[in-house]
């Protein structure tokens, strides 16, 4: 097909839309009809345009004058939503990093430390029960805490202190009145509500006793100290 023929074909093809809508008449309509008799491609294109002609009749021309306008607060709403999503994402990432760090500390120290290392020194005529030598309290900074005694208990607490170690937290307590021969359990409650054991000791009655109880839980994660008896009843407690 020559360039002239191609240009003529293109011009006739551009008339197909008007023809489908019934807007074509006179010589243009006659030329297009004659062209369609010999051009299968244009006939196929006309078949595709014909169904659209009916649909265009359903369009309300008045609707074109109503230009959609976004609400005046759209920009501020988008900025607020983006800022909120970013803050929630950052908070989730921070929580995940803290949880991962706490999990790493637990795995690291559970494998190398005794989660409940109890050092019980009973002062009975100079006899020592538990570890032969306890750390000198004067060598480490102590955080004094107040221990509440259960309503049905006869325990007297002379002193109670926490030691913030690099590997965890330690409770040092000097008290008397724990029932002789009964086993008592010490636990630290963490910020997420878990109870982490810090060891057990056996009561010696009215004789004074000094206990050093240790846990791999970090001091900043501890919210409460609990001492319970064999029945699970609270003997001593301290909210930190």
C-alpha cells in the first residue's frame, strides 16, 4: 500500500466513530460504505464500536459540569495518617528490639548462671549453713527496699536490699521468724508479669538468718519481690 493509499485508509478509518453514531451522511458516508465492502479490518473495528454507541446514549451531559473536588482537609488527613503509621511502625520496631535483647540476655545467663542461686548464712553459734563465705555488703552498692509481712506471719525483717549486677539482680535479706524446716521460695516479678525464680531457702525459726538470692533478670525489669511458703502463700513482698 502506497503512502497516499495509507493516508486515505487512515482518513476513512477515522470516520468510523461518526458512522457508528449515525452522524455521517453525504459523500463521506458513501465513500466509507464503499470502503467497508472491501476492508475486513475496518469492518471488524466498526463491529467493536457499534455496541458503544448505545451506551453513550445513557450518559447525562449535565454530569460533565460537576467536577469532583477533594475535601479541604484531605491533605491534613493524609499527613496525619502517614505520621500515625510511622509512629506505630517505630514503636513496633522498638518493642521487637527490646524483646530480642531481653531474650538474648536470658539465654546467655541461663546457660552460665544458676537462675536460683541461694546463699543462706545462718548465724547459729558461728556455724555457717549454705555458702561458706558471703560477699561483703560494703563492697557493692545496695538499694534498700521495704518488705511487707503477710498478715498471718511472724517474720521480722531487719534489712532487705537489692544489688544491681551487670548480669542480673540480687536480693540480700536479714530476717528471723521463718518456720524451722519449711522451704521458702523467692521470685522477682518482671514488667511483663512473669515470675522469675531467684532460689529457695529453709527457715530456722527464731534464729536470725542472712540470705543472698540471685537471678539473671536485670534490675530495670523487676517490679516486685515475692517470698512464698510451701503452700504458695505470700510471706514477704515488696513493690518496686
